[in-house]
C-alpha cells in the first residue's frame, strides 16, 4: 500500500516522516531522492542544462542556488523543470517500493499534489501548522528571508486544498500530540493494508 505524506513548507512533514520511520515504516523522501538523481543522472543533467543553461550544473553536480533563483520567481519555468524531474523520481520510487516488504510504504513529498504523485497513492496524509509557526520554523532552519518563504508558499497549493484531498490530517504544533496521531494512523494503516 502506498501512502503519500505531504504538507507545506515548514509544516514539519520531515518530522512526521521520521516518526513513521521510527515505527519501522519504509520512507522515501522525494526531495532527497530527486537531488540524488539530479546529481547522478547525466541524462537528467543534460535536460536541466538545456532548460536553464550550463550554469545549472557545476563540477558534475546541480547548482541548487542558481536553479532556485531562476525557478522560484518563474512559475512556468518551475513547471518545466518539474516535468523533467518528477517522472524520473516516480520511476525511481516505484522501483524502490518493489524492494520493500512492509505492509505499507510512505512517500514524503512537499509537492505531492502539484506533481501528480497523489495519483499512485492509496492513502494521503497532510501535515499542517499555522502559517506564522511555519514561517518561524523555516527562518530558524534556513538562511533565507520571510519574503522568500512566502514566495515558496505561493508555489504550493493551499492547506485547505490539500486537506480536502487527504484521508488524514496531522496538525503538527505539539510534538507529543503529533507522535500520538502518528501511532494512531499507523495502526489504522496496518489494518487497512491487509484489506487491499
């Protein structure tokens, strides 16, 4: 059974993914895998350079700062980049799922809906937190500005929309409460996986 785990920037979906991982659930972090693929696949790198120019790749690795500066202000360009990366990540994910032998797996993806990744999920969990909490978390984690965080939020669909498309919602403000929610959902998913 494939479970999609998503949430806006700063919602704490990585924390929630780690909690599931601690329960023994195989977790695929789409962002990390996308970076690994972009750094290791010559084919992907060629396509990225065709789209963004040679400066997108530096010493055989992606130039993240250059790419971010180009695409986060330019939605059509970001969409084109995503059309290169997402199919490669999905293929990699499906191959990965075949190697797992747990009742269910989790794909943690910030842009699960935007990338169409929700189409292959049996269940979707959205992690939320109030906007001011999310901004504070990102500012204390990344060397960035509030304006930059808000721009990145604009590139993601709203929590309201995510919640409507989800089976479960975890509001991640109090860590202990989040952990209880994760355990409850884990038990439900174990049961559900036997019915699929």
